[in-house]
C-alpha cells in the first residue's frame, strides 16, 4: 500500500481510505468492526467518516451512528493510534445537526466535542467541513449552478471566523489538520490565502466526488492541488457502484444502494450506462477487473491523496483491497481518455 502526504501536515495516508457511510444502516456494527480490522491488516491507515453518517437514508434516528461504531471499535481494541481518522462538520441546511445552522465559530467547538465523544478519542486527525455554507456545485448541482447571489464579504468573514475557531481546536489538541469537502477552486484558494495571512490551519485536503464518470476536478482544482499541495480525497471512485457493472441492463441487486436509492442521488441516467459500458469493455479487452481498473486509475492522478471506497460486506471489501495490485498500461490509460471524451459528464 503506497503512502501519500496529507498536504503539508507531515502526516502520511494510504492511497486507499476506508469509507464508513454505511456503518449503522447497510453495514451492522459487527461487520463494520471486521471491516476496519481487515482494512488495517491490508495496509490501509486511513478511515473517513462524518457526524451525519450513516446515509441511505440520513435520518434523525441514525445520525452519528457511524462515528459511534468506530468509537466502539476504538474502545474495544485500543487501536486508535494505528490509523489516521477523518470526520466532518455538516454544512448549512443539515436539519438533523444543529437545526441546519451554518458552520461558524458558534458551532465548531460543540461539533468537535460531539464527534470526539462518539468516536471515543481525544483527537481527530483530519477535521473537514462537509460542504460550504454558501452552497456548492457538487451533487449534480453543476447543471444549474449560479454563484451570483453570494455575498463575497460575508463569505470571507465566515471563513476567517471558522479558521480562528479551528485554531483554538488545534491549540487544545483536538484536531491535527483541516480539510474541505465539496469545495471549488475559488473557495479553496480563499481558505488558503486567509490561513496563510493569519497563521491559522491550512487546508490539507479536498474531499470531492471523483471517478471515471465524474471528472470535474481535472482542471482548475487539479492545478490548485498540485501547486498548493492540497490532495484530493476522492469519494465515489466507483460512481456509487455503477462502475462495477452491477446495474447494467436494468439490474438492481438486492440490498444494493440502487435498491434503496433508485436515482443514485441523481446519477441514474440513460447516458451513464453507455459510459459504464465503454469502461467495462476496456477492462474486458485488457483482462482487468473493472473495480480494480477504476481504483487503479484514481491512483495514477497527480493530485490524488487517497481514494475513499466503501463496502457493505466483507467479501466486497476484500475484493476492493486487491485493487492495489492492478497496474494500468499506457494503452489502457489512452483508451480511458478516449472513452471520457466520448462520454463526458454522463450525470
């Protein structure tokens, strides 16, 4: 398992990161604990969660349970020091957390304390803001995105307010590093500028959706990542399971994400299955497992810190972990680029 730098923090993380958003819904506690153990045994040293997890669905009854399950594993095993732990503060509008209040100095300390208590730990390695208060073009909102209603002065003042609060958490020893999620190039640049001017926590990572099917990161954010040492933590590198091929020809496996969320969060469209078919054909022609190809391709990207994968069951996890053995030839990479040009932005 290759290790990559977590921004300029001096922390190193594995090229694969165990995602936990199904812990507490599709994945019961005992299975989740076994997943953590299996991932660590395979060389993964990075686990990502969020205060609002689990999802599918997000509900008032289950919110926080993913963190609680990780916390019970920490308490049971005493292995908290064996891995890098990342969690997230929900953005504005998350009604099950603080009645949807925006991220600010008024919410950060209590949110950190809540996560620490559920995770049964004294510190969080990477504390992330789940989405910007001002809104985001992620989650298929890019088709109608309009930033013209933003108030620049208010946005920047909120960033200063949040970073100052984060600095207090760093001084208390509760967080080691700071990351963003579902952010833009402009937003990330402002967080970096303010942090640099004030000596407050510097952005180490951006957790955005990225896969063969979703490559919005490839331009402005890629340039920012490389020049500012802000690594991408790619979520949904398998396109919510689409790139496995399991949903082709109308199939909906029992217990799958699509059986719970038929639209796959807006990713279900006629065009996406045509794109998936093109990638499946590349994998078939070169004798590659499509799951391994999709994850191995993420590893080739120059801005990648870690690709976050999730599995509902142990056999799926075991299969995913073997992706580190896959290497892609230049011919495969060229064919992937050709398929991307033929099937751009399928959702």
